[in-house]
């Protein structure tokens, strides 16, 4: 799974961004990438909250050891 920013970079590299008007690029970002980014932020918050619940329930064992660990487990295969 890629983050919305990684997908946006792929899009810009593959579309030849120099041919896009700034308005077109802004509209594409607003319609396609901002909603996914919002979901990613919401999911990160919820996963962090779940991590705390799991720690309390499982005797101080965290599912994620920190932000880097969360990112790697969520976005890297």
C-alpha cells in the first residue's frame, strides 16, 4: 500500500506534470489525494488509540513500537 503522497508523486512523474495546468493539478489533488490523506490521518489516530488499549489489555505489550514501526507495518510490504 502506498501513502497518498507516494501515489501523488507517481502521478506527477507519469503524467508529465509540465503539461498540466496548475488548476488541473490542484483539482486532481483535491479530488483524489486529499480524501485519502484524511483517511490515513484518521486511521493513524485510531490505530494509535487501539495500540494503547492493546497495551493496557495485554500487559503493556504494544502492537506498534513507535511511529516508524507503525509506518513500516502499515505502508511497506
